[in-house]
C-alpha cells in the first residue's frame, strides 16, 4: 500500500535502522523508543493487523516471532528477558494499520502494562 508508512519502510522508500531481515519480514529500531531497546518487527507485505493474520495469512505469526526472537538474541536480550507486544485496533493501541510486533528490552518490565 503506497500510503502505509511500514510498507514504505519495508520497500526501502523510507530509511530505517534495520535490526534484522528475512525474505518476508524485517525488524527496525523504533524512532520513539519506550525502552532502551525498542524494535518493530513487520511483515514486508501489507497485513493490516492481528485480525487480518488468520487463515492463509496465519503463517505470518511464526515468521514475525522467529525474527523477533533472533533479533532479541542478536541484541543481547535473550538471557535477561524481553517483552513482545502486539496491539490490535484503536482501543488496543494500534497506531499504524500494518501488523507489527514490538520487541522491548534492556530494562525490567512492569505489569500490568497499561
């Protein structure tokens, strides 16, 4: 989608500080980090959100989680721990209409989150 900022990042039209990439997903550092490490992991093709990642698109979850875990290890978070967050819809806090996983780490996380 030409008006989707994450599609434009995935295509290289908008530069981002990449943390990892596969054939179908990419990870990049968030411009407004909420933790010392805050990386977004997205599918490189447009998927609107968690509600859209079902049926034939359901395999996107294993791709995104696999890349998130790999990046967490690459960034030294595996032993100390990290948080993976997915927001769905306006009330869930989804601010960009493209499925993405937040990888947060580098500090102790509190609960409940919000």
